[in-house]
C-alpha cells in the first residue's frame, strides 16, 4: 500500500514501538511542499504504532486513513462504527473520538489529517518554516 519512495511515509510507518514522540516536517517534492505529521497511536500492551499524515487544510473530515493504516488500527481495536454507521477512532480519553474516512482513491496511499483536527490541535507555523501543534496529545 505504500510506495518505496513516497514523500508521505517513512520506512518505519506502521511498526509497533515502545514510543515515538510526534514529529513534524516539511517535505519538498518536484512540484510542491507537503506538511507531514508523524503521530503515535497507542495499541495493546502499552506499545504504539507510528503513522505519517499529510496535513491538509482543504480536507473537510478530521482524519483519513489508507486501507493499510485502517486495517492496522482496526487490528488493534482502535476503530469502531457507531450507531450512525460512521467510522471513528477511539481516543485514549474516550471522550473525543475522531471521525475517520477512507483516503480518497486518488490520494492513496496517504493518510490525511484534515482541517477539523488542524484547528482542534491548534496548528502553529513557526518562523523557521516548520510547524507544530500546541494542543496535540503525545499519543492518540
């Protein structure tokens, strides 16, 4: 699901680790610059899985997952479908579960962090052309 040289992933995306701090980078391709957030998701046994996300203010849903990322998080019981038939990511606090949609086919295999989470996590662009989130939890 992930191409070898894609600017949207790192080789260790999807691996189970003890913990990885969130990281943020601006990746340049031949035609554009892309904001990438690498986020940790808690899974069973006190471990974490790290996934990369394109940060896209034009994306109207909070979170978009590629088929591979969706299957990985589902295998760790992090996703569920509500009574309204909407897919959601269980958050560690259990209070602010996040609506999840499939990454549109033309944008796969990327995962996307959309505008609602950009606003909720209070994205801040810094003076050195990098970015961070002021309200992002250490792990989702």
